[in-house]
C-alpha cells in the first residue's frame, strides 16, 4: 500500500496531524487550529496525496466539523471507537498517551487495521440522535425525581414535585420534536411504519433504532446482531468449551430491545413462541430473553430490508 494514512487527534482548540507515508518514509507531523479556515487548509493539503484512510476518534462532538469537512471533499475519513484504538495501543506496547502520540497511533491504526469506510451521519440523522439521547436523559432524571418524591420530607416535597412536573413537560416537548422530525422525512415515515407494525415495538423503540442503528436493513443477520451486541461468541480454549457470551455493541439499543422483548412475550407471536421453546429446553430466563432480542433485531432488519410490514401469518416460530 503506497497511499499514506493520516491520524488526527482532535482537541477542543487544536488538531494534531500525523501523516504516515505508505513507502516507509518517516511520518510528517504538524498541528492546526480547530477552525473552519484550518480545516479548509488541511483538506487542500491532503487531497492531492490521496490518503488511504484519515482516522479520527469520536471525542464527544469536537471531531464532527472536521470530519464533515473531510467527507464533503470526498476524502476517506473514518471516525473510530476510542476503546478499540486504546486496545490497539496496548497490544502494540504503547502505554504513553499524548496528543502527538495519539495522532501517530491513529495513523498506524488506519494503516494496519483498515477500519471500514462508512458514510457519516447526515445532519438530520445527527439531530434525531441528539433528540433521542435527550429523551433518554430526561427519562433518567424523571425516574430519579419519582424515587425521591416517594421518600421526600415535607421541606422538599414541593420542590421535587415541581421538578418532576417540569421534566414531564420537557419530555413531552422532546417527544413531539422527535415525532415531527420523523414525519418530515418520507423515508423515515415508511421505516417507522414498518418497525411499529411489529407487536412490542412502539414509538420509543422505533425512534431509537432509526436514530442509533442507521445500518438497520442494510446488513446481514449476523452482522446486525453483532453490531447491536446480541450475537453470542464462543469462549473456547483447547479442549475446554465455555458458555457463549454476548459482548460489545450498542448498549442503548439493547435497552430498548429488552423492553420490546418483555412486551413481546405477551403480544408478539414470534417472540412468545421462541421464548417458551427455549425455556422448555432448560435455558435460563435471561439467556432466553437475549436470544429473543437477537431474533427481534434480525426480524426488524429483514422487514426494513424488504420494505414490508410484519405479517403474523408468515411468522416462523421455530
């Protein structure tokens, strides 16, 4: 591979750049400011080099503007999971951590691991994800205030009640904003209708899946289960055979899938029959629930792929 790889370590005020040539020459390093003008200059400098990968870590939003600028210029930008990069650093023996070292690490990660190139989320996708995240935050706060209200003394009960009421109003506002955003996009409207045709999948589950699993309907059954984190992986060594475990994935998506499955045990014929069959075979309840979560996400993936609603008459319960 002769094309260079570029690592960008993004901070609030600046970006450290490391360009690792593909022909074995020493890397080039420099620092730019976190400004649109500096991003434009970086794009101009990198475009004629035709890099193989430009790798950034997800840093809570500081990377978004630069990643967008690179993507608009059709440069191969990849926003990677910091956890995976840190594991890569440990595997290669790099224990020290500075902005300069991290930029070089990201460049080598792009060169050796070659993380897959995926389209960056659109502005509308990011807006939906932000609203869904905010809804989740408000629900957590509302639950905390509900628990406090039960034990509140007379001195603070009125304060807790006011906060609880305000959170309820704010939650309703966010849910309205989510509904309006989805209704404004015909593609999301169709996808939401397909998702909510499945018993147990309501507005919260559907909006979460649309916001946080944009790959739904585009991957095969194994890939979508692994992406969400409900695919079982072997834990074997030599002649020893361990129990299979799920690992990684998107925790917030698993949370809503769990609630959908709990509801689906009563209302979804596919989930109900599958759960009862697993329990009858001696599977623990939690194991059966995770298996049902995998069954459900695979079903939803297939329905979105085909663009058809759930049809109970075509359900295979085995």
